[in-house]
């Protein structure tokens, strides 16, 4: 199972996470980040042999991209294309390729909840344009994506009994203890929770406990 983390958001210790990651989801300037910091993240990922995933989000820094924003299809396509395109340019300059696209926050959840199919269609089209998989929430195997996907679970998010995510507005949605995150990560890595079949396991870079959990996992390996 690939270990991934959201990085380049200027909120956490990205350098500390890199040695443990297989893939880094680099913020593309929507909810966080900028071109200069994206370049730093690409260089850091290359140094550690970490795959690079574009992490576009709604342009809503005040809410860290975690509030849904209404766009027309054309507006959303432009928003996502500009962000992923910028990271692609930075990667191309350095001779490295994008490995995946993963929307951030509310954009991710809007894609999963469909929003009439528009958000999903935009994300699929962008992933196809760059010939890379789209990262989606595990448990969506019945969706006909029309593009290669990487099914994702979260080490630091609380789950309901049927395999859904507990909404961030509710108690228990985000784990804030490193040992609790490690325990859930090990369950997913071992494949012991059969409700969800996943390709990749996410740690949120803006959650200090997740950074600590990654260090603990590294020490156990």
C-alpha cells in the first residue's frame, strides 16, 4: 500500500514526512501553496524518491479549501487545469513526471458526492489529460470512473461502521493522537478491515499528530 501525505500547504513539517512517503500530494496554489513553494516541494520529493501527485483545491484560503464553492463546469475546469498545469510545468522543468491527481478538501468530497456529475467529470478529464490515475475515496468501487483510480483510506480520519468518513463537523472525525493514528494505519496496511479495499493510505500534513505517527511507523519498519 502506497503511503501518501498532503504536503506543500505551509502548515506542517513536510521535510520530516518525506523519508516515509511513497507519494506526496503537493498543494497547487488553490487552497494553499504557491509556485515557489511547489518547486521546493518537487525538489524535496525528488531528493527522497517520492512520487509527485497534484493536489488542487478550491481557491478559498480562508477556509483552507474545506468549504464547497459553486462553479460552472468551465470555471471549475479552468481552476483545476491551471493548478495541475502549473505543477506539471515545474515537474517538466526538472525532468520528473506527475504520478497522480488528488483533489483537496471540499473539491474531493464534491467529486465523491457527484454534484450532478460535473465535479467528477472535470477531475476525470484533467487526470486523463496528463495520463495519470485519479485518487478517490475507497468504497467507490461501484462508480464507473472511466480513468485509472487509486482508492484511498485515511490514517487520521474517523470512520463510521459502514466504512464512511465521519464528517469533520462531528466529534471523532479527526484523530489527534499519534498512537491512535498508527493503530488505524497498521489495520489498513495489514488489510484487516475488509469493508474498504485500498491502494493508498493518507496522512494529513496539516495534522501534527499525523507527522508524529509517520515517524513512529518509520521507526517500526
